C-alpha cells in the first residue's frame, strides 16, 4: 500500500458512509478550497444529545500520516461496532464492551484531510510544502503562495500587538514566509472557516484533537504561554498583558485556565500517551503546546478560547497530537506502525475524555 491521495480520501469517506449508513454520515463542509476542492467530514455515531469530539487531520500539507490515520481509525471503529468485536493495536486491546461504550457515549466528527490542495501539491510537486494553496501573493508557483492554516485561527492572531516583542512566536505576517504565514486576516482561509463552521454548527462538540506529525508528543492548551490556575485576570482577553505575553521561563505572564480544566486536559493527554506506549513502547511527551514554542492563531487554543469570549459558545477542550518520530513522510511500513500507535491513543482519548472532563462541564 501507499499513502492515499486526495481523491482516494474522498472515495474512502464516501465508501464508509455507504457501508455503514446507520452509524456514519458523509458531511460536505461549506467552503471549497482555493482550487475548488470540496472538504469532507464524517460523523460517526448517532447524536441523540450526546457530547461529541472533533478530530482534524492534514492541516499541514506535508504531514502525510494524519489523513490516512483518521480514515483507518474510522474504518476500525465502524467495523468493530458493526461486528461487535474489540480492537487490538499491538499490545493494547480494547474489548467489544469498550467500543460499545464509545458509541453509546460520544459522537465523532472527523475531518481526515482539511487541506486537500496542499496535500495534492506535496504529492505531485513539492513534498515539503506546509501551507494551503491560496494564490493571492504567489503568482501561482512561488513560495509566496499559501497560508499556514494552523496560524490562521482567530486567537491572538495579531501577534505583533498581542505578544512581547522578544517572544519567539512561530508565526509570520510575511506572505513569502514558506512555513508560517498567518494570512491576510483571522479566519481568512476556507479551510479555517470549515473548522469554525463545525464548531459553530455543533455545540455538542466538547473536545477537539488536531493531529499533526513530526514530534512524538501530546499537547494541550495553552500555546500562547504557560498555563496557570490562580489569576483569572491574567488572560488573553486582557490587553494589559499584551506587551509581556509569550516569554518562556518568566513570571510576568502565564495564561489562565481553571484548575478543573487543566486537570482534565492533563488526565486525557496522559491517557493518550499511555495507550500509545502500550502498542509498541513508543514514548510520547505530555505538555502544554507552549513547551514546543509560543504560537498564535492555532486550532487548539482557538477551540478552547471560544467560550471565554462568548458565553453562548460551548467549551471545547483543545489538544494537538504530534505523531511519529521526526519525519513528515515515513516509509509506509513505519506509517502503518504510527497509525496503530495513534489509533490506540485516540480510542483511549474517546473513552477517557467524558469521565476525565465531567468536572469541567455537565455532560449530555
């Protein structure tokens, strides 16, 4: 086998929805990519007032494993539920009762490939391309094309105003930055708006995992600064801290999160790391996203910040998983190992999250 291309991913989504029509639905998201491609999601499970999780893959084009992983995980869950069997990934086994519990407890929204233009470009032209293919600044071919989707979300997007000048924030307002150009404005990109649409349209979503690759780690909020639980005024909403945010190792600013939420995200992240380790002994670090480097405009911080800005929004606990070990495109044989590792991690996530987060919000 080999990595799927964007057409094969769409075919796989349609095939799963057709094979398991009572448990799975194909959702077409409203915003086409810049090159006119539709972007699809799967809904697995029956809503019935149950809380939901959103799993994202492929925001960064060169990270080839996550879309294949999310298709494989969807197929595994649907087949196991239909046949009333368990799932085994290496040395980690989830009995049939766990799969029944998962389907009885959580609904899944899965976007396997959020950036199909970028994936197509990496598989046909430039394997190390990271961004989407917004042509606005690039005349169709230069590195000045494209926006980093995972710097385009409306959370502290205006990093020059919101962070300390000497904070090493990994984003850029230079359209020719090959890696982390943030776009012309927050949520300027159709790929970003599709994620926002899902969160807006489905208030039952309480958890989001954005799956990436390269560093073996499970990250939780925040990415803007270290989390703290004691000073509620020290928050991204407070402009008084705009000149000090984002410095590593200082005490002038740390991002507020309620203690119950921090305990919840830590517990869930640890469960993911443990399940990954159980498969074949891989060790994934667990930490706030900020430990990697300061960020703005990322999906996980945006998802969690929404309810703090607007009380009508649901609280969504945000996570980023980096799967694999220091490669964007491992051999297919190793990709299959990573898919098994992270499938176990995500099943554990879905089983753990409802109990671990029951203190953070009432469960439906």
